[in-house]
């Protein structure tokens, strides 16, 4: 969805999943861009991806809180768990590289 389309969305008509996901994506995008500003290309990538994993965790949590379908809930839980693991690994590598 383009920025213009997102600006035209009416927050009043959005459900909690949409609102929570949009907030998570906004936070994630800002953190990813900030991470990319590191002068070290390896750290820049790792920091950006760490933000991406955190955004996925946040969006998965929104799905877990709002979804009704059991298969979707299962997938959201698995996605959250997988990304928490990946995030911890990246954070450890980032600490080691600093």
C-alpha cells in the first residue's frame, strides 16, 4: 500500500488488528531505517533485520489478540516464536560486533 493510500485510510473504520499492525509497521520501518544508518554494512543489515523481526513479533501479537481462526492463531504463535529466536540471535551478534 502506498503512503498516499495509507494517509487516506480512515482510522475510525479500522479494527484493532489493523490499528495495531499499522502501529507496529510504523515503529518497525523507523527502526529499520535507523539501523541502516550504521556505517558498518554488516551492523547496518543486522540492526535493520532485528527491527524487522521485532515488527513481525509485534504484528504476530496483534494477530494473536484479535484473530478467531485457530489455524491463523497457530501460525501467528509460530511466527512470533521463530522471530523471537531470530531476534535473540541477531542481538547477540550485534553485541559481539560492537
